[in-house]
């Protein structure tokens, strides 16, 4: 796990999962946890999204963090990124919303690869 404060030359060209939000619609769960770690049938929303991206061959993932960021980072480390190369864009100081989050994570993108934005939701649908 690498943050945008510790830039690595191997930048990601794959997907960005937005995990920085406050998750207000998930209250009271999000009073103590980030929405991305809410469990659905035994797996967190974040894990489900990472695995869903893997099903399409996407293993390079950027995740932005803000609300209970340390819990998200701990889950990534403890689960070895669920088998993906996960880079973290740290928004602890202030949540930047979608556009600001993309701009902050810009240094982690591979400019020669497309980027797929994703949200930590659970939609059992085919693309």
C-alpha cells in the first residue's frame, strides 16, 4: 500500500474506488466505521468492489480515504489488498468530494492507461 504522499514510480492505470465519504446514509454504522467496510454477506463493500474489478482483469486500484481512514488502510494491509495492487490517496485533512479526490490522486495515475472510477456500493449487475 502506497499513499500519494509517498509517490511510487509504478503508477496505477486501472480503477479508483472512492472511499473518502462520510457515509451519512449508513448511520449509525458510520458513526464508528467507514462505509467502505460495511459488511454484505460477510464481505466489506470495499472487498466486493476490489473483487468485482478483478473479475474484469483490473488489479491496479487507487482508493481515497478520509472518514476513519486508518480502518480502511488497516483492512487493506490485513487482507493484502484482496490480491490487488492498492494505492491510497490520503484526504484525512479534508474530504475533497469526487473531482477534488481525482485531482489529489492524479500523481498515482498511469497517464497511458484508462481509469475507471468506482464507488463502494454493491450492485450485482453485469457490465
